C-alpha cells in the first residue's frame, strides 16, 4: 500500500506472507515454514507484465522507498531511485522489495522462533546460498501471479541475486540490472568478511550464537564488524573530502592538554555507525549473509566458465560500476560484460565517475541517474508507455 506524492511513494505499510510448504535449501536442509516481509510500490497492471523485483544488499531489507510514518526523518534505502518520475517509476511499474530469509527485519531468520524447539533459531538457522533467496523470491512471484518480471534489479549482493535469477529462471525476467557487483568475491573481500565475523564471534557476549537465550547481544563485536565493513564501502578520496584530518574534539597543539581528549571526525563517524548498527542488526544474520556472499560463484557449476553460465540466460542486461569502488571494482563489472558478450547476450555497460566508493550505488549521482533513467525508458517503451 502506498500514497504517492511529491516524487515519493509516500507512506508505505509493510506486509507479511506466510508459506506453509517446506522450502528445500541448497545445503540439503529445509525450512518447514517461513515468513517474508515485503513492501510494494505502484500498481500491478492487468496482464501483470510491469513487475520489478528489487534484490537488497548485505544489510538491506524490504524498506526500499517511502516512509513508514509522517515523522520519519529518513526514507527507504533506495528512495532516490524508486518513486514517481524516478528511474524505477512507480507511475509505470509495480515494484516489489522483500526482506530475504535469514534476515532480521521480520522475515524468517536467526531471530525467529524455530518451530521445533520454541526458541530463537540463532546459530541453528540453516546456512544459505544466494540461490535460496532466489527460490524464496520465486514463491512470492507465484503468489502475485506474475509469470515474468519486467526487470530484476540489485546492487552489490543484490546484483548477484539478479544474475542468479537469469540462470535459474531464465524465462522469468526480461531485463537484469546489475549494479556495483561481481560474479564472485575476491580473496581480499573474503578476508574483510572473515575479520568482521571474527570480531563478532570473539565478543564475550556472543555465547556461540545463543546470545538471545542469555538476554544479551554481542554489540561490541557487531559494531567493530560494521566499522570494518563501512570503511570498505567508502573511497579514500571520499573519506578525505568528508572528514580529512578534522578533529571532533581536542587539540593537537603541543602542550594543549591530554591526548585522551583527541578524537578525529572519522573516528566519531565510524563509532556512531557501528553503535547504531549493533542495535538494529542481528549478529547471526550478519554471519549468515557474509558467508553466503563469500560462497557465491556464478560459474562454479558451469565448468568455471562465465560465458557458459550466461549462455542459459534469455534476458537483456545492464551493468553499472563506479570508478572508486574498490570493494566491487569496475574490473569485476567488466568481467561480467565480457562474459555476456562471449555468450552473445545483449548487454549495456556504464562506468560512473564517482568519489563515493561502493556506496555510490545508493547515491543519486547525476550521470548515474541519467544512465539508469535512459535504460528504464526502454522498459517503459516495451510496456507501451509514451515518453
């Protein structure tokens, strides 16, 4: 439910779907039942051909656009791109954004109750792969009676899900838009994720993942994990422009007092981000999702040949990267493009000049918005909308 106004989808009410049938996972285990929390923006047309699926990134969730309450100061995480007249135009498209299983924003995950024990799943929640999210999303597609998405769109880990859709359900989407993503993680990325996980599991309040049963949270470890991760989402130039060596408190002048009073702006910012995240995100979810991210390899089952993997796709692709993104560098996006070209698939590519690092995919950079708008106009034309 939405109330569109002033370029925003307005006030949005999250919904919950319950699935009674077991969902078999890639690990061989099954979820006996599960809930998915989602939001929708815009209206589904008569032939259900205007659906857009938004796949979220590591710490994302269902709230991608609009606000939940008139007093909300911050809209959904991709509000710059979703709404009337925006690249993902809700005057034209029906947009579905969900919180993946394994998440901690209402969908079944480690904080949910395990029906077999009556306690939170915690560390007993089954390990997940990206394809498990795709299969749970496919169930939601069937619930809405959609036979083919106009597009599946995702940034970062969301882009990985979009690509997996193109291989697992090639007839189910007409366009795949992959932003700041990769076909698999580099060793450096895996290393950063492991450091973050070790920060969490080393927290004395972690209790081997059963912290909820001890009425506590591994907040310090989760805050450190977020601080490490957040650094990798920014660029050196962006951090220099935003913080430089400015001080939040204290004075570096010789003889001016105790060094214990000195705090750099960047230190204050990272501490704030870490503390805020540790109070809103679940540690077991973070472990679960970073491991799924590490294990993702699009071409593993295709003789490690990306072109062979993409030979199964039937959709058109748009790939976007950002110059200062070193977590998912432009070279990784060009590898996707090269594989698609080798597989003789239609693909458009844009490399956007930006100082914002990996976080650039969340920011309304003018050229990024222009490129995104231009590609989405093609989808409008396919649906018969005048431009």
